[in-house]
C-alpha cells in the first residue's frame, strides 16, 4: 500500500492509523476522466486530498485494469 486518499505513502490507513505493508509502487489513473470514474460513488474521501498530475514514462507504468501502477520514487523524487 502507499499513497492516495486512503493510505499514506508509508502504508498507514489515514482513518484508522493502521500500518499495512508498504510497497515500492503507487497507484493512479491514466486520466482525470478515469479518476472521476474511479471515485464516482466513493464516500468519505478525506477533504485534504487533492488531484495531482504526474508525467510517468511509459516504460515505468504498469496498467492494472482501471489503474496505473508506477514506482514510488517518482512521487518522492
């Protein structure tokens, strides 16, 4: 786990504080439209969350269904 509205980059569940195993990868969507579809109907998204657009090289992106997985170092820089 790592990053997003429900988990920190270190794998901590934002609402409960429970630590889950961390990963070297983060997940996102390939477009803002896909992101909106993903969150359509999702309740209780933390208000401090914001949309971030990242340019991920194609060779580092792995498409997994409706999401894109990429190395966490891209986020942490």
